[in-house]
C-alpha cells in the first residue's frame, strides 16, 4: 500500500485544529499494545513536516482511533490495485482456496499471484479472466474491485442495530454464498 503522506499530515493537522490538540497531546491519543502511551509530539511533528513516514502499525491505529477509511490515504495510482487485491483475497477466503490451489487452477505463477494479492501488481486481462473462472465470479467483480465495500457497509449497519454477532455472521455468509 502506497500512502499519500501529505494527505495524512493534512488530516492530522485538521484533527488537531478541530480538537485543539498539540502535537504531544495528539501523539498520546494514538495508543496501541506496542505503544501504550502513544507516540511523541516530535514524531507527529516529523510526520507533518514530511521528515518521517507514519509506520504501517501507527497508520492502522490512527485510522481506527479517528474512524478514518485507510483507502482515503492511498495514492491514486495504487487504489485500484489494492481494491482488486482485497477482492481476490476475500474471494479466496470465501471459496476456501489458498495461493497454491489458485496457481494450479489458473496457471498463474505463485510470485505473480502473491503480488496481485498484495496490490503490488496490476492484473492483466488474462489474469482477470483466469481468476474469475477459478473463483467462480464474473470478470467485472474482480476488475472493478470494490464489491466488498458494500459488504462492509451492510455489516456496519447490522452491527449498529445491535443484532447478535452470530446472526450477523450468518447473514454475511449467506450474502457471500450468492457471489
């Protein structure tokens, strides 16, 4: 995932302005098991000034803490590859297939599949065709790559109704089976 560090810096500044937080205070809000006290104000300052990049772990904490969509911080040229990668990963999980099985079914090299699954490689039309056959979906489901965003929205809506988590899982599995 290639992050847009300027967008991260601008968002940090915006949150700080809205909440009236200094760099030090903002850093303390980014607590995690690895960093129970958060991070230092100087670390936040370096991120905002472009001297350091936010670590992947801290980026995850940042997005969770402030309810931010990680996709919003991706550089544009990387978004579609990541969306496609997420779709491939979800479909493989749903179908119970691992990378070796997909490689055998499609004839796509494991190295290429690994890069596709991580969003590091844009799939060719031939890759999409072969993957769609192996995963049992139309090629558009893979090439458009955003089908699972709808699933996330449905799950959040069901959770907001305080329904039983087991019931929500059953509903989501029923929807997944229809793919």
